[in-house]
C-alpha cells in the first residue's frame, strides 16, 4: 500500500484524498474548444494547427483526456497486490557510479559526446559541445524517498548547462528545490517547457526571458547561429496534475534532439502511455538512433495503462520507431506502483534476449552516473 500512497502524493493529493481515473473521450459539446501553439516557433508537422484545448484542459493525440474516477482509485486501494511479498523482499536498486568530474562541470571536450542517466527521467546529454538536462529531480519528492544515491555529492556542481527541459509537470519530473539549485548554478541556461508551464518556473525564480514554451510538433529557438542541435517538442500520451484545481492545464510531451553534424537523433519519451504518437513520430522522424523509453510504474494495468507503458509496450514502441539503441528509464528510483523494483529491467532484458530486438538493435541499461558514448 505504501507505493500507492506515494503515487497519490506525487499527483498532489493528500494521504486520503484525491481522484484518479482513465483516459476518456474529450467532450467539447459542453466546453469551448480551441487550438493553441507558440506562434513564435516553427511547426515541423505539415498542417498542424496546435494542441487541442477542451475548456481549459489539454487533450491527448487520440482525443482523450485523463479524467478523475473515484471507482478506479477505490479499486486500486482495495485490491491486494499479488506481488506483495516479492516486492517487500526486493531490495534491488540501480547501481551508481561517480560521474566524471569533466562531465559534471562541463569541462569535457566537445569530442566527448555522452549520455548520462542520473535516475528516473533525469538525463545529462552532452552532444556537439552543448549540454542538455532533462526533468531534473535530485531529492525525495512528496515524501517519496529515492531508492539510490546521486552520482555526485552536490547537484549544485552540475554546471555549464545550455538547456534544461521539462516533459510535464508531475512532481517526480518537476521539482521546485531541484529547479532552484539548477538555476543558481546555471544562470544563463535556457529553460524549455510545454505550453503553460512558464508560470510555475517564474514563481520559482526562473527569468521569463529564459523560458520557451512549445506545443507539440514545434522546434525551440535556441541561441547562437552555430547551435549544433535542434530540439523539437513532440507528443506523449499522458496528463498533468500538481494539485486539486489544475487538471490538464499544462501540456505534456516528449523531446527529439537532432545532431546536425552527424544527422543522428535522440528521442526522450518523457512519461507516456500507449498512443498514436509512436507511429506519428516514426513516420516523420524514423528511424531513430537513440530512444530513451520509460519502463516502470506500470502495475496494475487497469490503473496505470492510461499513464505508463509496460515493458512489452516499450519494446513494441522501440521497434515501431525503428530505433537503434534502447536506453530504459523511469524505473528503480521511486516506488510508485505495484511491481517489484527489479522487475521492469529484468523483463526488458528477457524480452531483448528472446527476440524482442532485431539485428543491429541493442539494449543499453547504464548504471546511474555512467557515461554512454553518443556516436
């Protein structure tokens, strides 16, 4: 039951309050429907007019919104976890190794292109001499304890960042304390967000002039004529909530990074359930070189399928994207669901070893803090 209370806290609920639910068809008949995008950013999908807003809520690509349903929450709270004992005895946590000092402070040469998992959905990406940080969360969140250490003594040592990106506003991806530390150590960084997230960041001290909001299928405007990367905000099948009155009022999504000198691509999927965006991204940008895909927080399926893909779905998405390298994330750091901590990676490794990957594809599951070379 502890993981279930953790999940509720992350969504902004009290220990006994809150409603969770399932994806349901958006109903525009009782609300005004509009389309929203950043008119100052280019659109990469022909004909894309903007993200749908039904009333004040953003809508998924399949036309659904995540809607509160008390019966779903109640069923989850009352159902016994069939893996309760296995989970109780599972002490696995991702291995951690110290991050290279050069990568930590950004003094590594431009030739050292590397990708470093810092736990959960936090990645340090150094590519073409530029440094991108995704979804920085360095501490316990909403009383949910991290299950492993950081690969450096102090997150304030993480310096010389060019870009900080957020996929969505859930508390295990957007953390006030982490934001303030990153901001103090990187006062010139550009902060890239989904639509309508800027007020959260400005309230925490991020200058409005350094924030760019984007809708799906829009590329951010990065400083410098010689910037070697294009960063494009793409869809995810998810939702937003931090409190009781902001359901789906901030957009969610994923990030594509294109490295121009090599024409290589990296997709950071953020948090996502299964949806049509996998095929859409494959059609417009595939085949991909690197796919950073979530694999954890997926049980029970009647509760989690509207928010998180399962390991088999992650393999399915990887193949649909025709990607070359699979890097798993969103597992082992926070206890948010019913599966044991070691299960997501074990299942992924079993699927990969039993024919889940095609010739030329590979699974790379790095230790926290280990550098994976970007070629």
